[in-house]
């Protein structure tokens, strides 16, 4: 059997705990092997993975010269040539901008995956000479071989900003069905995310406050932390809503929370900064665990939540509508269970980790072949 060919998997912040979807995306690779490149090691290198922390390889000017000027030192070039990669896959637009000079210097095909705020935030979409990504954005889109938005919503956002339609292929986020499986369901309403504007936690708390006695017999579990938490917890208490508030939960502990919850809430909305979701992984993780979804018509959420079938969708920020849908789900437990089962079937069919990983490998093999790199 022929040994896999290397690709550069560029992510400037390597193995950030909240970005486990990056290494997971290469799970089913058989003909290609990712070698991770970046500058900040934010978590442990996965077992069996190879990572290159680039800082020691830079010449005069260091990391700043590489990022700001695109300077490729002799040591960095030699390291890349030693690996003989056939392509570069960058995660997030900013990493794509940093990887662009490498692609130019080595003549490598470049694919970039966009996940959300990198395509929607005003800071990333405005013209700015100061920020590297903004300065190189047009060149990145012109020279990249492939652009992979994580949802059709992100594809439309990029298209509206001038990204070339013929280079874009939607490549949905996925979760691991071996990790996220249904358990013994309890009457739990679950939120898992940062307590920030984009996550819409204020909408959910407003809806919970309106439910009042309808919540009797149900537990409300709100995971995570963030700048809005102190004020919103006070709102909960003022409304007489009792909630479990465990704070930040390690990724390894998340499956058990979804496994036992009957309803998962994803009330996301676009923030004032323009920040929006791509396709929240929490939706797929919850669906794999047979949670019914109470969510919003936001970003890529309607691409994975079927309104009335696997959950309910309401408009962003609509407290009344979210309270109404949660009330329906609480009142008809069997219908809610059925939604959860339908959600798992849909996630296994259309958001299958193995299938999506194989598709990513095929995309990278294709652009490498088209450039004669194989």
C-alpha cells in the first residue's frame, strides 16, 4: 500500500480545545496525512499526529515578518520541502491569509475552510490595511484553489463580499457519532455555549422566564460562561427560574450532558459586530444524542434542524415564539422524543463524520491533482 502523502494543515492556534473539529475533520483520511503547522500550541498534540510549531524556524524579523510581510525563511522552506506536501488546507480565513505566502513560495494548491465569524464579522469584512487578513483577502480568494464554507449561509455571506462562486463548495461541520450517542433521557432543557450576544442566551432566559409553572418537573441546565452571565443569572433568579449552572464544561464531558437531555436550545443570533454562526456543532452533537432542538432561523442552523420534524425554529431574538415552542415540547413528551429520534437519523445521514472527512480528502486530492502535485 502506498504511504499517504503529506498536506500542511495550517491553523495558527494549534489544538485549541474549542476547535477539536479541526483535527476531527481528517479522521477518515487514508491517502493524505495532515502535518499541523501554526504558532501557538493551545492544547496537547493528538496521539499519532505531527505538529510543527513555526516560531523557531523563522529568520530575521521572526513571526512578525512571516505574518506581516509573508517572509519565508530558508529554515521554514527547508522544513516544508522535507515533508513534500501536496497541498495546504487552512482552517479559518485568517490562517488562509497567513498560509498564502507559503502556497506561493512552494507552488502548492491552497484550500481554506470558513467557519463563521471569519466570514461575517465587520472586522473581517471591512477594508483595512492594518489587519493581515483584510489586506490579503482579495488575493487569497483570487489565488486559493478551493474555498470551503461550513454552511450555505457562510457561502452566501462570502459571495456577497466578493468571493468567487466557482471556487466554493459547502462542506458541513460534523460531530463524531461514536462519541455522541443517546442515553437514558431525562426531562432536561439544555443550553451549551458561551454566554455571549451571538449565542442568544438572553433570548432563552427571557423565554424560560415566561414559561413559569410549565417548567414544573423539568430541570434547566445552562452550561458555559461569558460576559453576559452575571446579569442574566440575576434575571433568572428574579423570574423564579431554578437552573443548574455548572459553568464551563470540558469537551470530554459534553457527550453525557447531551445524552441525558431531552431538549437542547440553540437560540443564536447575529451580534452587533456582525459575528454569526457558521453551522453550530452543538446542533449536530445534540441531534446525534436524540435531543429535540429549540433553535433559531440563524446562519446554517436551518440546514440541520428541520422545523416541526427534528425540532422547532423561531426568528432570532423572538422570546415569545421560543417560549411557545418550548411550551409545546414540554407538554408533549412523546412528540419531543420522536423529534429527537428523527434528528439523530438526519445527523447520521447528512452530517456523518466519516463521510465528510472522506469528502474533504477527495477535495484536497482533486486540487493537488489539478496542480500536478501528486
